[in-house]
């Protein structure tokens, strides 16, 4: 009896005997691949796709995050200093409100950039494919050194 349900993680059950096909979720050069006949444990890495590009993207986005953190810290300091001026009646309330809005904008940009860095770190996990079951590699139907998610092909079969 065949199951025709596609699981997140690109694992497709073939039979009730836990035989599965492994598909990539990302495109790239394969840098590690288990061999036919190798035993695998659940959670063990079976395929590694090159991470150089996503590593560079994460590094770039982390640099932007550090920049936005500096700006946010500066806006917080300015707000604090101007709050004191407002309380001593030297600064008009309208000016303080504008400074608070600028701090809120800096905070929003920082939080947006942090979310982007977190997103790329989650995406990086897709470059390391782990076995969803304990078994052995039964076939590598398309022995290639690259993957292409726009033309998905089975990378490995595990029983």
C-alpha cells in the first residue's frame, strides 16, 4: 500500500515498511553523501549541501544587525538625555515626542533585521539532511554532485 502524502522536510513515505525517498529542500553542491549499504540512525546526517553562500549571507545580515544595534543604542541615549531636558522644562514636548518616534523606528528596524538573521539561520538547517528513520541507504538513484529544487530528484532511498 503506497502513501501519497508529502511531508515537510521533503521526505516521502513509499510503503508502510518505512522505506522513504529523500529530496532536497535547497539547491547547491553536495559535499557529503552516505553510501549505498551504510547504516543510518534517526537524526544522523546523511547528506550535506555546501553552506558557503548562506554562511556569507548570515555574516552580512549579522553585520547589518550590529549596525542597527549601534543606531538603536544611540537613539535610546538621545531619548534619555532629552527626557531629562524635557523634565527640566528646557525641551518642548513635541521635540521629545519626535525623538521617541525616532527611537521606535530604530527599534523596529533592529527587530526586523534580527528576524531576518534568525530566518537565515533556520534556512541553513535545510543544507544538512538527516535521516528521519533508522535503517540503511538502499539506493542513490541520481548520483550527482548538485541539487536543484526547481527540478527535484530523489537524492537517496532509505529502508
